[in-house]
C-alpha cells in the first residue's frame, strides 16, 4: 500500500461522500432564498430529527462495509452475501418502526427542541412527508456499505450522485417552480430515496458477487456471526447516539438565541457537514483497506494503511481549511439573502476555521477501527468527548452564549480525535497478534 493507491481509492469515495451533505446544503440554500428565516429554521429542525433517526443507524453502512471488506479479502462469496442480507433485515425492520411511530417521533422532537411557533409548523410539515422514506433511507445505507466493501466504488458513487442529483433538481423544481416551500423540499428527498433503493437492488442482483441459496438462508441467523455483527453495531449505535446528543443540544441552545441565530447556526452546520464528509471519503478508504488487509491476513498492508490514514488526515485538514478561508463569505451568501442571518453566520463562521484541525484524526481514524471491526474504542472515545462537551456547555454557555456554543462544539471535535488516538497502540497489538 502506498500514497497513490490510497488516494486513488479515497478520491472517488470522497466525491461520493460529498454528495450526502449536499442534500441538506441545497435544502437549506433553496429555502434560504425565501423571505422568512423561519423556513430555514423549519428545515434545520426537521433535518436534525432525521439526522437523529438515521445517524443512529448509520452503522448499517459502516459495519456492512467493514464486514464485507473482510469477506472480500478472504474471497468468501457466502460471507459476502450474508454481510448484505443480515443488515438488510435490520434496516427494513427499523424503517417500518419509524413509520409506525411517526406521530410520537414528531411530538418528542418538538418537545425537546422547543422551536418558535413558526419554525415548529414548518418542521412538522417537513417531518410528515420525509418520514415515509425511512425504510428506503436505511436500506440505502446497507446497499452503499456493501458496494463499498466489495470495492465497487464507481457503482456506489453513481448511486449516490444519482440520488442526490435528483434531490437537488426536484428541490429547485418543487420550491422555486411550484412554490411548495418546505413540503417541496421534503417531497424531493423522499422521491430520491425511493428511486435510489430501486436502482441499488438492480445493481445487487445484476452482479455475480451476490448469490443466495436455501443453505445460506439457514445461516442468516447463525447466532455467533449475528452476535458479532450486533456487538459491533451496538458500539457504533452508542457512538452515533453521543454524536446526536451533541447536535441536538447544539440546535436546542441555538434556538434559544432566536430564529435568526438558529438560521445562522443552521447554515454553518451545513458548511461543517461539507467539511466532515470530505474527511469521510478518507475514512471509507481506510476502512476498506484495513478490512481487506485483515481478511487476507496482510499485517504489513494494515500498518501501511494506518500510517497513510494519519498522514492524509493532516493533508486534508490543511486543504479544507484553506478552501474555507478563501470561500467563506461566498459560501454563506449562497445559503441566504437575509442580511441579518448572513451577518451572524459570517461572525460565528470563524470558528469553523479551526474545525478541520480539531476533528481530522477522529474523522479519518474512525474508518481504521470500523474496518478492523473494532468498534469499542470508537464508542468510548465518543462517550468521553460528549462528557467534555457537556462540561463545556455548562461552563461556557452562560458567559459567552453562542460563542460558547461553538467553542464547546470544537472541544468535542478535539476530544474525539485525541481519545481515539489513545486506542491505536492497542489496535496494532491486537492485529499483529492474529
């Protein structure tokens, strides 16, 4: 493994990952051209609800990719198939539960976040439509993870590009063309999610890497393998729960500073997502390469991938910071024409200059651990980081208000990097002992 091989895998994965935050960014930008900041706030609150739901089960993509990469490295076709079918069953079941309990989800979200009345109404409109896409969104996670684990990167890339491109086009059509407002944004995402799953299943059944027999049907619920999957997924679930507690508290406290501040923070969070998902492409590359190295028992390749992950964390942080520094004001103006909101976003946007350096290692090394199916360190690092965040909120928010909120956010990012680095020696020892 060398720099060229690593970056040739990371680039398409990065481009693929970057299409995901574009959904939220375009949603925010489209409604940001309307006259009332409550539109931005409504979409922001609605997006937090779905981020909470879907990110809790984001392990469906991450763990599927890790287990599939190991099966691929071992050239075990049966395991490749089972690594798809098992999480698919879980994704469909959870997605249906989300739909069945949709009213309870809406009520709980509004009780926790407590947005202003106008924002509340738009958020509920958004949630009532998008909730029907829950099974499709989770199924798509599994399909993408499986394709990435098999190194079918182009297909995963085209699938995401197609879904997100359709979402962007429908966003503009429904909101600017048909004047459907927040409901148009939600409908665009729902249609795109359904279409992506249809295309995804076609990609699965059209290739020989998926073959299902009656014998494999009996092995779907083999308790030892299922427990291993559930243990990894449990730890990643807890990791994501910590992340979402942080974001939900961020939105809740941001809303307490008024609708304009909520809208400004929502814009900056969308820019933050663009940064974070840029790193996610490198994390996916590390996950696939580590999984493949472990599956083929190539310890040297694992060590090289770990070294490259550290190096490209630094390079990526420098690049992202430089790009944001150049285009900060232009980015903010793309999101809104409302001057008070744009001015606030510009003022507090300086905090994002520090974010890439603060979070780089935590974002990329996460892929190393998931590729090694070693999720407990990821879980622990996020629990410790959340603890740091809560202390920071308690001590900084009363004094510095929204600046304190952003400083707490950065301390969370620093924590997830430092705490995860602490587990690297133990991971290396375990892998070399195999």
